C-alpha cells in the first residue's frame, strides 16, 4: 500500500529557489527570523498569482514549485483561508519546517517561471 500524499505549491523568488536547488530539489530552506510561518498553498492558480504579482516586483522573477507531502503529516494542520476559498494555505511554524521537509515525497518541481 502506498502512502497517500497531498499536492501543494509554493511561490518563490530567485534566492529561495537557489536554496531549494542546493538541497537537490528536496527541501525548503529555513525561514528567516522575520518569517515565523512557512506558507505552502493549496492551488496552483493561487501560487501563480503570488509568484507573478508579488515575487516578480519584489525580486525581479518568480517561480511556482509543486511538491507532494505525506497526508499523515498535514493532518496536524488545517488549511487557512487567506482571502477566499481559492486562496488557501497551510501555516507551518518555522520551527516545524525540518519535519515538513521530511514529509515531502519526491522532488520539488518548478511548474512556472515569471522573468
């Protein structure tokens, strides 16, 4: 029996993407002190909107990543409404990011690039 997973997305800028690449596309980097929460999102459309509308102006480019997370891990967290049912995200405390990364199944993939 294979483990059930949930597909999530994460919009990132070029610096975060470089750190993901350094992990072998297997983990997200630790949060900065001013980033107490890690926010993976539940739909690709929402991730595209953030990458295009926020990451590009902030850092010159934006990327959408897609990855699978073990459902048993995510069951401890409820998706949060961030402005409508199409804008849902998980709020993972920064101190839980190592455990989150350990629950990722397979590689982190880039699905969209916004130069």
